[in-house]
């Protein structure tokens, strides 16, 4: 049976991992085993972070809507309840943009609803 030499494949794999770890400090960017562990950990964190970013933005939008609605004499929960009752289909992202950038439109939305 012929001996299989996989130097080329192994080198490519190691170079790929080390290039992903290129900005890390100390041995984390030089030694393959440590770099591999750090890259796997970083990839896990980035996956979780992409999911967490969506939660954080939703919190920010709700805080902005709440602040703007309280300036106009109502609360966030009452405003959202009125919107649902009247079938106003504005999502929280758009509502927060209106509240921040176009205050007069936001006031008219609140007045329209009651």
C-alpha cells in the first residue's frame, strides 16, 4: 500500500487557522494548538454576538419610543396597544426612527390614536 503524505493539506489547514488568528496576542497567533482553540472560541462568540445584536437593537428602539411617547403624554405600552387595536403596522425600528428624526410626525401619530 502506498504511503499517503498529507503535508500540503495539513499546511493549508494550519495556515488557514493561523491567518484567522493573526491579530491575537502572544502565542495565540503563533502556535497552532493555542491559535486553533482561540479561533474556535472567537467563532462561537461571533455567532452568539450576531444573535445578541438583534436583542440589543430592539431594546434601544423600545427605549427611544418610550422616551418620545412619555414626552407626548403617554407610555410605550399604551401606545403599542393603541397601534395594535387600530391595526397600525409600524415596526419598532421605524417607530423609533420617526421618534428621533421627525418629532412632528410622531406627535401626529400619537394624536391620531387618541
